[in-house]
C-alpha cells in the first residue's frame, strides 16, 4: 500500500526534479499515445521534439515562439504567486494587439521612428486596460477573477474579429479579414537576417531579469509572496491585498499586451482574427512548469514553444492533427502537478514505521 | 396566430437548447462544490463528453449510447482530476486549468476524424396526451429525453441535498472536512463520488451540444460554456432550484444572439456573440457584491486541500 | 467497595504510536474502571490527544493492546468506537457551523432515527441532564459553551459507557465549568466512565477519582488526585523544575500609552461579534489582561487594536496621537507591535524562513529597507538575535516557520516583537498550546518589557496566566468590556463572573472602583 507522508521540510531537490520527472512521464505517455494512433512512435517523437530544432532556422523559430510565452508566463507567475488567477491573458494579448495595431493602421505611411515605441506603450496599455476590468471587479465587487478574466477573453477576441472583418479590414485585401500590412517603421527590427528573430527577444530578456530582481530583492516582491502564501499574515504585516491584486493583474496584463504588440509588429506584421495560437493559455502551463520563477519560466517557455513547432511539424511530416500540441501541453502540466506532491510529501510503502520504538 | 405560435415555439426551443447543457454541467458542479471540491476543469470535461458522445453515436448509430458514453468519459476525466486534487493533494485551481487545457487538446485529437460527419440527433419524445394540449402541449411536452432528465435532476437533487442523510453528509463534508473526518466519514471517498458525478453531468452537458444542439462535432465547440456553468453555480448560491432559474435566464440571453439578426437588428454579429459572456460577468458581479451573503452560502471548505490527518 | 471487584471498562497495555520524527506514545498503559472519572494528565505535547484518538478509532496503534470490558478489541473507526459505547467530546469541536444543532447531532450518530424522533430524544436528554439547547438553531449562532453542549448531547444520545472529554473546561467560564461537573457527576452515578483530559490540576483534584500522568509520550505515574497536592502532580507532569514566574505586583505606572475610546463595530458576518463601546487605557509600565471565553469579541477587538480593522482616528490613540484610521504598518511605526492569536498563517507564514518572517513585521520599524530593496543582511542579523535571545530551538534563521514546534515558533514570534522594544505591545494568547518552559520565557519577557516602560495588553482565555502576569484585569463578554480591576482585588471566581458579563456590584460584591480610570482621563 502506498502512503503519503509529510516531509518535515519541503524538499528543495524535488522542486527542480519534479518538472524533469513530469517531462519524462509526458514523453513516455506521448510514446504510448502515438502507438495507439497507429504511427511509428519513435519517428513521431523525433518529428515532434528534435526535427523542428535541427537547424539554425528552426532554433530561431523556437525563440520567436518562446518570446510571447515567456513574456506572458512571467507576468502570470507573479500573479499566481499572489493567488491572483488571471487566466484571461489571451484576451489581454488581443487587446494589446488591437491598441498597437490600431496605431500602425492609423498613422500616415510617411511616419517616423516614433511609431514603434508608441505602439509598445499602447500595447502595454491595451493589456493593462483589459486586465484592469477583472481587477476592478474583484477589488470593488468581490467577483472571482478566474471567471471574469476568462469571459473577457472571449469578448476581446470577438472584438478583434469585428475590427478585422469590419472597419479595419484592408480595402485592397480581396475581402480577407485582415488589416493592411504594417509599414516598416511599425515593424520590429530583425536581429538576424534570414530569420524572423526580432528585437522582442532582447526586450523579453530584460523584462525577465527585472521581474526576477523585483521578486527576490524588493519589498513589493516579498509582499507578493506573502499574500499568496497566507493572506492573513499579509494583513497582519500591513500589506494591502487590494493594491497587490491590482499590481498583479496590471503587470500580467501589461506583459500580455506587450506580447500582443510584439506578435503583430513582429512575426505577423498585420492584424488578423487570430493573433495567437493560444499563447495566453499555454503561458499558464509555462508559469507552472517554470515553478513561478522567472528563470524557470524562461526555460519552460522555450520547452512549450517547442510543442508548437513539434505539432506543426508532425502535421506536415506525418499528417497528424495539430491538436497533438494541446495534448502534450496538458499532459505536461498534469504530470507536473502530480509530481509536485513529492515536494511536500514522500511516498512510503506499507505501514508507518515506528521511530525510536526500541529503548 | 399560427405564425406567432411558431415564433413562440422557436424561442422556447432556443432557450431550452441553450439552457439544458448548462443545467447539466452546473448541477453536477453544484454537487461537486457542495463536497468542497472546486472543479475548474468543467470546460474540458464537457468537451471530452461531447466528443465521446459523438464518436459513440457515429459508431453505434444510437444517440442514447452516445449520451452514456459522454457521461462515462466525463466521469473518467473527473476521476483523473480527483486523483490529482484528492489523492495527490494538488492545487485545485491549477489542476482545473490543466484539465481544461488537456480536455481541449485531447478532444480535438480524438475528434479530428469526425469533423464533418453527420449523425441522427437525439429524437424528441412527445409525451402522449399532454403533448396534444393546444399551445402549451408542444412547448412543454415535446422534447428529447435529456430535457426531461435535466428537469427531473433538479427535483431529485433538491430532495437529495435537503432531505436525505447522504445529502446531509455531503453538505457536512463540504462545510468542514476535518470535522466530518473526526466523526468517521470517509471524506476523500465522498469527494471522489461528488467529483465523478459532476464529471458525468458535464459529460452529458457536452453530449447535448454534440448530439442535439448542432448536431455535429467541431473543435472547442463548448465555447466557454463550462466556465459559464461555474459562474451559474455561484449565481445560484449552490441551490438546485436557482441553478435551474439561472440556466434558463442564460438561455434567454442566447435568444438575443440567435434571433437578433433574424429580427432585423443591425448590430455586427460579434457584438451579439459577446452577450452571453458579458451577461455572465454582470451576473457574477451582482451576486458577488454581497460578500457576507456569498460566504454564508458557499461551502466553507471549497477549494481547499484536505489531507485526513492524525 | 473497591474497584478491584470489577473488570476494567477500558484497558490499554503497552500502546505505541509513532509519527514521522516523533514517538507520540511509548508503551502507554491506562486503566479506566466502570463509574470512574479518570483523569489523563499531561503537558501540551505529552501524548494525551494521540492516546485518546486511538481509543476513539481515529488513529491505529502501532503496537499494544486495547481491551474493552475484558475483551481485546480493535477499534478501527469512530463508528466502531460508538458501537462499543465510547463517545468523545473533542477539544476543537467537530461541528458544522452552517448546519443546525439537530443536523449536527444526526451526523454524529451511527444510525440516527428520523428527524422528528431525534428532536424528541434530544429534548429528553437535555431535560434530564440540564443542558438547554434549541435543536433547530444554526450552530454558528451559538456560544462556545453551547457548542460544547451539542457535543455532549450527541454523545449521551447513544448511552455511552465511556465518555472521553478533551480539555472541556478550556472554553468555559469557571461557573460554566461547575455546571459541567454536575452533569459529569450525574453520569458517573449512573455508571458511565469518564476519561477526562486536562492539564488543570485543581479541577482534576476536585472532580476525578483516579489519574494517569503522561510525560513525553510515556507513563510517569498514576495516583488518586484527592490524595495529592497540586504541586506533587505538577512535578510529575512537568518533570523538570521550572523557574517560577513571579507574579507582577507593584509597578511604577507612567502615562497612558494606549487608549481606546468607545470603539463600536457592527458584526461583520453571522459568525462575528459586534463590539459595543469599548474603552480602555493601558499605562506605561503596566500589563493589562483581558479575560473572556472565546468568541466574545476578542478577535474583533484585536483587529481594531492591530489596525487590521480601521475606525475614526481618535477612537484609538497611541501616546495621545489618534491612530484609529491607520493600518498595521503605520501603527507599528508609531510604536504599537502586535502578536496575533494564530501562530501559523497569521503571525507567521509557515512555508517561509524565519528571516523572511522577521521581515514580515519588522520592516516597519527596523532598518530593513533601502529604496524598496530588502537589506537581507540586516534582516538575517535581526532574526539571529531573536533566536539567540529567546532560546528558539531551530536549525537556523533559514528554517521554515512551519517546521518549528509550537513553543519555539511562539518564542520567535513574541521575540520578534519584544526585540523591537515597542511603546505598546498587544498580545493574544501568549502561551496557547506552549510547553511550560517556553511559557515561562514568554511571561518573563513580557514583564521585562513592561518594566522598561512599555504598555502591555494581554488578551487570553487562560485565567491562571492573566492572574499571574497582569496588573489590572477586565473581561470581555458579548462584545462589551467590563471595567478593569486591580488584579490583587480580584479572585478567580470574580473574573469568572466578569466573563459572563455580570457586573460585580450587582452580584452583591462591592469593590473600590478602579481609581486609575479617573486619573487617566486627567492625563489624556
């Protein structure tokens, strides 16, 4: 019989081992799923995990997809630490894209270098605006932010869809639901010729470092951690929970909005009905797999970016549905949560041992 | 005259069609939450139920078997959820999100082969005699089996929760698992049962979507209904009768969306599609505003990890 | 008639129970005779609760035998225990606040009759044992004493032959305790055995026929309490001689440092108590004690004092300055430190290190911050000083707060505030669930702090503690505070009367009113 026995102190080693164990279990399960689907499992795993990054272009694509995931994930991680469950990042991303894209569409074609920085500001503001609604509803009316932020995601995506089907549709675009292509001054400069790798990567690294310092070294970061761990202790300390709810939602909204701006002014280059293949939701997994820690989130972001590339490649090479990506992502989070029990508990076999029973 | 009757009938069918899947999912979730477990994976369970029901119907040709398959699939996923949150003591919020993301992916993968396939939907069962009553007869007594079942479930759960010993134990477990454990009740087992019931009902709700509402399978076809059901449970203060009212109110909002354009309203379809989501937010705000009252109705241990200790 | 004529109702032999890292019961023997009130005595952590949980089927012993009326039995569940005829009244009630009295009682029975019949039976038992209670009331609306009555009625309905009571008087006023003893004696006369867990020696001597004493999980003796002195039993219970804390008498009282002026607060929920015009003053150098049964407004009062609940500025003042509108951080900066009742999750974050927990309340008054950044070195130094000064046993300042024993964590939390030498210290339940050694250290540190000029306000349910360290004492009942009396003018029974909301004057006792109240008004 298996039993869980609490550890006297949380295991530091398991904090780091658990994601690796989860990854291993995901691979094993993936192998079994591919076998059940009747394809060569070894080949499929190769096509999913290795082939997409076997050349330098593949690696650059990996980073392009990792940028929004890390950016959103690190913001969500701060929120999750404070027990603020923003799961509407997908909508905040869309609003960031709308705000930033709106400017790019609106400015005359002979505008200058000021457009891009202003788009960044607008992207951030768009995300913050959309995250401010659940923040207001929670702090003023006590409404659960999980449900409100998610519902607002649907609203934001519909709004974006309306814009590109309607007022913002490219008049010369053969009636496709797309905006015009952004001008050069509204597009992120590339870091490497021949790839889609853009300035957003550097921006992301700077932001990750900043959040890391904030969490580990400042009073605000400490407040975030205390509010998440025990809200009453935070009250006792005199930390204002409402202010922290606002902080966590605005920060994660800002970063999701920035990610939206980066997507439309970088890899996509215009507004389309679907600016993100679910980055806002996948970033939830990124945050957890990354242990809600900025460095971990960065690694996890790259890993989950690979799941997107892998899914696409699998469709091309073996004709499997792209939904495989979602299954792998879900399984990874699943196994991670299961393995995390080992941080606080250890598994024992059989009946409790008598400690010091002999004298 | 006959035109307005037809109109009325169309409206009623829209409401019932939108309300019934929500009613199943929300009633199941209400039972789950009464035991103290928060199942944020409802959306994923509905999707899995929808795809399983559709696939089983395609394979067997029998939509009733499809409903059973939907329930079983939902229950199975709920069991997995229970393994994490009840046996492995995982965070209920995080696990629920994982369930939903997993359900979206898995249902899309399983359903990939069924996109575009058609089935015979769940037939309507006119209740003899009653259905022949003019006007009301066809409104109330000419529906498919799941509609009747959902209404029976409301009555059954009201009786169960307030008038049976098992219902009392369920409430007690949700109120204070440690006290219930101290009195010798198997808290974890009871929570598993409540969670599995909730999963099965979410599966039936999903089955309704793929077997009746559309009837076909498409990726992500629940479009947030699982989350709406979660909000309904809060709105209903965990009471079966109010879940019914909430689900039908929500169905009413959907009429605007579906019939809005037909009635010649010149609002872009996207804005009409936003209505159910906005309505959910508004309802949630209205009900949550009174935090004292909310706390009194809410199962006290909702969402908290419980480990039967010494 | 001697007890040897009977088979023991309950007998434990060589019972062992281990938890990870701790041997809770080490070959414990216990024998309870029919119609006997048997005390199980011991300090906090002596293994009493573990032992009774095994008797009631909540825990399984690792070794040893349990016999019931001469037959060896295995009690694998509480249901089995109830079936044998064992009932238990828990220290922390296993009640469901949102349900009614009747529903709660039904839940505690293996096979309850229909609700109508059950209600009739409840009323019958209440009548017979003098335990008035409305079966249809929701539990959260009842007082603590009434809640205990539910548990007792629930047990009595099953006609138990052994009733286990875990620290039953810890939540009662002395007067309520006396009423309980009447009920218990009636049960004894009807042949029911009672296993009575306590660490209060006086009541054990008053009530119990025999006692088994545990220390560190082992038997250290049995005795007939009436034939012992409190001191001889205490020696067995505690083992080591504890330096006695001297009762604080004469003090050099200074100016008023903390004052509440007619603080009223509506009840925040059905579970909360309203505060009704609470006024009090605490002077520099004195320790004021507030007694009261749990749930009479202490939590609400403490929140008003700490700043977790805000009111008009002039309702609460520190050294003459209105601070009612300020939160905990700003009050701390102005000199008020606070120790809450709950150690874990309120006074500390269990999963965080001790130095992070030092930062938790220290950031307001200590030089821990520079431009929003935390000075880790300064925080760690402070944590180390607290650990050394208050003899906190732990693996270092990096240890998680939750990994410490209750006593050591309490020393750290009290030490964290005392070490900041505040102008005013408000402290709730300073030694709740703490072993005698740690309690002595905490009491002495409070006395030393007062001697340095701090005004100390202690809110506690432990009357012995309040009588020991306070200079003035009052009691809170139903959200109203009694006048404060000089400690030396009061007996413990009189404090008991105050706890029930009875004014001493109307009880026919005349007291010289506490003159300090008049003085204080002049001073402010």
